[in-house]
C-alpha cells in the first residue's frame, strides 16, 4: 500500500513595524508498506472460459487438457514457481493431454524481495501444495 503524507507549517510574524508577515512551508513523504506473499490460491482453467478454485486435490481424466495457475498478493509483486513432476517458473502449469507421469504432488511457491529504505532486505515466501490424480479409463 502506497501512502503520501504532507506536513504543512504556517507561521504568522508581527514585527515592530506592525506589517504582518506570513511564512509557510511544506514537506511530502511517500510511504510504501511492504508485504510478504499471501498464501497462494490455486485456480484450474479448463475449456474456453471455465475455471475452478482448487484447495488440495485435482482429479482429472487421462488425456484432459487444462492449466493450473497460482496467485498470491504481495508488495512488491511475487515471482511464482511450480515444482513437482512438471515444473514452471511462470506461475502456470500447462497440461495438454495429461498422462500418468503427471500424477503427483505439486508445490507452488510465491517469493518476493522487500528492501527497506534503510538498507536491509528481507525475503518473503509462502507456498501451497496440490495433489493431481490422473484417472485412467
């Protein structure tokens, strides 16, 4: 969250000559609040416009085609990656004609690097797991 704060100062001076003099000044500072990634959400996209939220297990039929996306909120934005039987550094797993070899546990990791103005850096990280079960007919 980015916020801007302005401090305004005004000073009224009445010197001996009785001519009132008003002085003013202001200073502005921007504050960017850094945040670690939220717990990633997993969305399965299938067909032209269909999508569902997935919590722990995704059951699919051998030969299905679909995408699985990982989403997390943070400031600055996170990089997202998948590990498992198939990997991705884009935050999206793409399955065209899924096979038994794709069956297994996948982990999505969201990571960001938060650098404070006074020089220290902290790594924020959050992860979630997804079990994909490939069903054979």
